[in-house]
C-alpha cells in the first residue's frame, strides 16, 4: 500500500470538520437543527422568543443562547418545553424557560428523560416544574449560575427542581425564589450537593427548601435561606427514606438561615443517621424552634 504524502494528510486534517456549530434565529429553524444535529453538535440561538412545545433532544448536543433568548410554549406541553430523550446527554446555556403548562400539572421548562444534564446561566420562570428529571439512574445533573423563579403549579406536587432518578445532583451559585407550595429542590438522587446558592420563599408559600426523601449523600453548604412567615411547611430541610434508598450522610454547614415562621424548624430527619450541622448563622425572626428533630 502506498503511503499518503505528509502534505495531503495535513490538508485532510485541515478540511475535516470539528464538532459542527449551527446558528438559528427562529423556532422552525431551531426545531430542524435539533432534528438534523449530529452527536456532539452545538446549536447557537440568536436573540428572540421561541415558541416550542415538547422539542425532543434525540442525541448528545449543546444549545447556547446568544443574548436575550426565551423559550416558551403557547400550547400545553405533554412533558416540557425541551425534552432530552433516553440516550441523550444535554448541555444548555444562556436560555430563559417560561410558562410551561401541562394537562398533568407538571409541565417543565426541561423534562429530562436522558442521561446527563448540564444547565449553565439559565432562568426558569413560572413553569409548573422548572426542571423535572426522570432519566437514567446513573445520570449526573449539574446546575450552575442559574435562577428558578415562581415555579410550581401550587398543588405541592411540582417544584423548582425535581430529580426523580439519577446518580447525582449538583447545584452551585443558583437562586430559588418563590416556589409555589412545592419544594425549591426535591432530590431522589444518590448524591445531592448544594453550595453557594440562595433560597427565598418570597410569596410562594414554599414547602421544604430541600427535600431528600430517598436519603443518599446530601451536603448543603455556604448557602442562604429565607423561610417565609406563611411557608406551606415550617421545616426547611427534610431527609428520610420514604422513597427507598439508604441513609448515607447529611451535612448542613456554613449557611445563613433567616426564619420568619413561628413554627420554624431546621431539619426533619427521619433516618438512623446523625447529621453534621455546624457553623450556620441562624436569624430566628419567627422565634421558631430552629433545631433538628
């Protein structure tokens, strides 16, 4: 076999495509780009409002908003505005998701049925669920530098973030404001790590700030919490095994906590483990019993 000349090899390498990028500027072109995208492709979205209903993400890809980009649905969704499918790993950046509604009352900004999910610098506002993850048990979910505002239907079964399945949920530098009746974060993941984030019940009458009802390894550190006077649940954190799982570890440390509820309580721990609770600044304006049960 003849050897290919070095200059031809170099030319082929120069001409070979890297991970492709596509730029879109309307909903139809976005839907087409998602359908046609190869694995690992990045789709860049021009500023504007995009009316999308259950846009399925069929394979690994990234969607990045360039400027002020809003994804919303003028129609009821079956699952969510975006819906990563079972085999997909999905990354999304710089997008606002708003107004997802479903006949089942759990319409999500992102309904993640896939493998791994990374969310960076996104806003989820006035959805029935901000993010609802029902994907694979080994899936890892990372939320960075984002905001969840006014999510929840108001029936206690929809939340800011609800991870129903997954190996891990990691939240950093993210704000939760006014989740309606439901929890800011409900995690059934094997590992839940929350740091440098803020949680404010505002006027949402939020239930738990963090609910870990499948146990696991949970660490809540270096974050701030404001529990409203009329919160739907007077306890901030819940850790139990009602959904199965194993009591592995629970750390609540280095947080600033403002309680305005007269029945306020720091933690409901219905498990055999002894939590690590340390170095929290607690401002007990409601004069509740801010101790762990």
